[in-house]
C-alpha cells in the first residue's frame, strides 16, 4: 500500500509540499508585479518575497534529490564480495550469537561459531544478506 502512495522519485507529501510552495511563490510574485506596474505601494516587497519562496522551493528540490542519490549509492549490494576480507571485532560476539565488527571502515553485524572478544582480528567466511559470518584469525 505504501508503494501506491509514491509519486515518481519523491513521495506524494514531498511533491505536494514542493508544488504548494512553488504556487505560493508564483502568486505572491504576480501580485507584487501587478502592484509595481499599477504604481501601488508594497509591490517590490511582495515580488521579492515571492521570488524568495521560489528560491527556497528550488533548494528543497535540490536537497531532496541529493539525499535520494546518497541513499541509493550505498554499497550494500556488494556484501558477497567481502568474503575473505579481514576486520576486527568491536563488540563481543557470543558463540552462535551476534556482535559488531569493523570491516573496511564500516561497522557490520557479524556472527561466529565461537566467542570472539573485542580486538580479535577476524576473517569473513560467508554472508547472509547483510549479516557477516566470521572466524577469528589465528595469530
């Protein structure tokens, strides 16, 4: 059901907010322009305010677009390629339990058949989704 509420690249609420902000900016700018051409007072202030709203609208669009791109470009899909890489235990991994390891400057959830204390060097032996299965390296 949530996917039916999506409207293209952004969500429905984001698009509604962007459209409302743009329409408000255009309306205020138009009123300001008509006051300027009719030699009425306050036209320049309204025109400037409307243009400022349009500028804010543009900044919101750019901000949403860059946030979306940053989320999409994560490298989670390359987890299987991590098999064979080394790392270090950051939070204790109990036997057949889960803990945290540092691999390639990222923290990952990991599991091991035997207990591994913090500071133990590890090697990734397999993956399951984003869960890493590790073994302690022998010194």
